[in-house]
């Protein structure tokens, strides 16, 4: 059975890229940057920390 654990949206707003991440544990948060690499790295680091500290079900 599959369970949604997070939702990630990437949006381009002019010269910057915005990532919106939502999860049950972390709520909704946004990351902004001039390059996709910078924003993706922020998202990866945040989700990695969140899932490493979350209790296993």
C-alpha cells in the first residue's frame, strides 16, 4: 500500500526558482534560489533531515 509522505512543487517566478514542500511532520515551507541546483539542494537536505529523524511506522 502506498502512502503520500510529502509533496514537492517547483515553480519559476521571474529570475528565481521556488520550491514548495509540504509534509505531515514539517508542514508547508518554501525555498527560493537563483539556480535549480541551489533550491534542489535545500529541499534534499531538509527532507533528508526530516525523514532521518522521523520514527519508523
